[in-house]
């Protein structure tokens, strides 16, 4: 009889773990970088690779880093929200093309519009690794002193922009 109870008990334990896992929200995965300085980097700008961008150029400003790729369907879904945030709410958004072919990323921006203040290219994903990116899109809010204050995993929707990101940006700009 015991030989039937052990597998049955193991099955119920696995089902319990699955049920718990299904209640978790991947967009709320905590980042060890929250409240720590953003990683130092220097990347080429997407459309002008001879010019580079580094976070030091944003010191004294609150800014948003949006990690995206032309091959990413959720990036296309969130792009209108990113565009609205840049246009209507006067926050500098730096787009980081992640593990993408620059020509594909440029074509994607021309097709869908480019609301980014600056667009940089992380072709090999090394800066993304430093930020802890494990999928796109991901979005970070960085304060005036270069400290990461917020991370959002997945596509940003209107509600997240209005209820989480913009209030935080306004608070950090004070």
C-alpha cells in the first residue's frame, strides 16, 4: 500500500508547486539592482555607430531605459505606450536594441516610429546581462544620480505607465 501513497503524495506536492507558480506575476520579479547604481557602459548609437551613449550623459535627469528588439512581438505591443510616454509626459526614454541586427532595428523604428531620445545598440547583449535582462521588453527608471529605482518585465500597458511609472518619475524629478 505504501508504494502507491508515495507517488500520489509526490504528485500532490508537484501540483501544489504548479498552482503557486501560476499565481505569480513575472513582471513583478524583483531585481537585485533596484536602489543600486546603473551599470556603467558605453554603447554605439543605433543610427550613428560612431557616436556613443553612456549613462553618465544623463546625470542630473530622470530617465527611462527601454530594452526592446525588432523580433519581439510584445515590444510592438508596448511601443504605442512608450511613444505616448515620450511625447505627452516629457520624460527622456533611451531605447536599447537588444541582441538585434542594427539594420532590422532601424527598419522597425522607421516603420513604427521612433519616440526614443536616443537609441543604442547592444548587439551582443553584454549590457543587457549587466542589467539582468532575461527577456524583452524590459523597462528601467533611473534617477538623477544614476540609481535604478524601478524595473518592469514585459510589455508596459497604459495602466502601468499611468499608475506606476509616471508617478515615480514625477516623484524622482522633485
